C-alpha cells in the first residue's frame, strides 16, 4: 500500500500496561506488536513511543498501523503482557485494574470512521478474552454500543478509582469474572486522547485535588474534554490529565495565546485543549497558594504529531521508532 494511501487509513492504539520498572519486559511487549512468533516483522506496523513511569508502575506503548492491521498487532502485545505481568504482585500509585489496563483505539486518517474503530475495539476485546483464558474486558466510548459511555464513567462503574476494587462485584462486558492475575481491561474507541501531566512543587495532595477539580471538565469553568487525577509523583504532586478531543470548533474564550488544535473525523470537526492552556491554568491555581509549577510532560504525542510520525515511521519502514524518534525529531 502506498504511503499516502496508508496515511488515510491509519489508527493508533495507546496501550496501557501495568508495568514500568522492568523496562526490558515492556519492550518485549512492544516488540510482540511488531513481530510474529517466528520473528518476522508485521508490515505496516510501528511502535512510535514507550512511556515508562516508575512511580505509577505503568507504561504507555504507542502502536500505529492501518485499520486492517491494528487488531493482530494489539492482540499479540496483549498476549505477551498477560504472560509477563501478574496483578497479584503489582504495586504503583496510579489506579489500575488490569495487567493490560487500557486498550484505546483512535482514528488518525480521513478514511477511518467511527464505526471502523468501534468494530476493531470490540473485536480486540473479544479476541483477548478468547486467546488469553481468564481475561475479561469492559467497553467504552464508541465501542460501547449503543450507550457510548465515556472512559471516566465506565471506570467509575467498574470501581477503577477505588484503592482496592471488589472484583467479585464487577460485571464485565466480555469474558468471565475478573481473575486476580489478569485483572480487568478497558477496551474502546474514541477521538484521540492526549495525556498531559503538570507537576506542582508541593506534596500537599489536598491542594493537588482542589486544582484537579477546578480544571476538570465536569466543574463550572473547567476545561472541555479534560479528565484529571492528582497523584503523588517523585516527591511532588502531578496533575495528570486525560485530554479528550471534543466535537466542534475551539472555544474562543479559552486560550493561552495558542488556538486549540483541530482535526476532522468523518467530516466532523474536533479539537482539544492545548498543553499550554492546561499548564497555564494549573500554574495560575497553584500560584495563588504560593506554589510553583515544575514542568509539563506529554505522554506520547498530540493527535497531529502522532499522525505525522506514524506516516514517517511507516514510509521509512522503521518498526521500532521509539529507539529512533529523538534522533529523527531533533
């Protein structure tokens, strides 16, 4: 398939696995998306980035492929992860429920529609529970038909935010009652979700939670599409944001000198809050209490960056792009 044609059918999966302290293990999971059991490379598939967080003990693996190839790549990585990660021995400050905690599939190309991603997400959930006996999954976003409940709502329903979830009360959408070894996996599809984490120079979790509440979408004057947790991180507090893409044009009254990045899916406009705005809002709220902001980290890429780098990696045949991205992007 020609690169220009491939670009129009691209999707991304930001695979969240509950391990970061054994980086070799996480790389083994990433490589399982790229190579079959005989070591042969899967054409048209690349891993753009691996983000490891030691405190969270969580990694995010950015897998890109055409809509026709993403399923096998993701399922192979999930099989590997389930064989290597045991939730009975997991410890980390970030909430999680599964060895493979989250499998979101996002459209990157113009020819990929809502139902395409939803269909693939449901097939991945079904495939996981069939290929790894004892795994179970819940669906969110476009894959959660017909309700299309968002990830935050579904996580709350499943007890994801609790310190210790009661697995016996969970009713997964696919698979058996969650097994302690594998836990529970969220599988879904939606417009791209960017992860933006702002660190504030304090250990005061109450202050962190108040800032998280103030910028959360559900709060008056909150930022559209922003879901937030305040978490202890490396001797400070991290305001960890899932930045969902929202339908429509960017709100003109919410900027920090930068317009909201926009893109289209099925001919419909979407946009997302820029990292600069989130950083400015957090810094302002922390500053009122005499606290400074230490820095901002993006977990992976913006939607536009993800598509551009996916096209670059696939057109040049760079499967293990995470090893090359710093050299290429300099």
